[in-house]
C-alpha cells in the first residue's frame, strides 16, 4: 500500500496530500496572520471517493492546532461540513464577531 504524504506548500497557500508521486488532494487557504480562511478542498477526480479531502483537512487542522497561533475560518462548504462532523475540533474555529 502506498503511503500518504502531507505537505504544507506555503508559497502556493495550500496543504497537499500525495499518494506516492501522485497529488491526490489539496486544501487552499488565505492567511492574514491571525486567521486561516480555508477556501477550497479539492480532490483530483480520479482519486475521489477515498476520503482524501477529509484527510487533508484533518492533517491541516492538526498542524494548525499544534502551532496554536491561528484560528480557522471554514469558507469552503466541505471544510464547514468537516467541522460539523468533528465538533471536538471546533476549539480552533474563529469566534464569530
């Protein structure tokens, strides 16, 4: 089984998930120094249906939680749905003004 590799591509403002040499899913974001607005979760069509978008969101949230210096604003519907399904992770969400 090919292992998944998670990377943070800061220059491209995205997190990426690879399976072997193949890019399978990305999570685009905007970072203003306080809040990371997660704008788009996207899985390459040939890799859809295997949970890769959820995996890249989970790993990005874990990375941000570890750093502890950013809140998350789930702009993308998929990311918002992910947080609804994982209420235990909502501590990192930006408080509504």
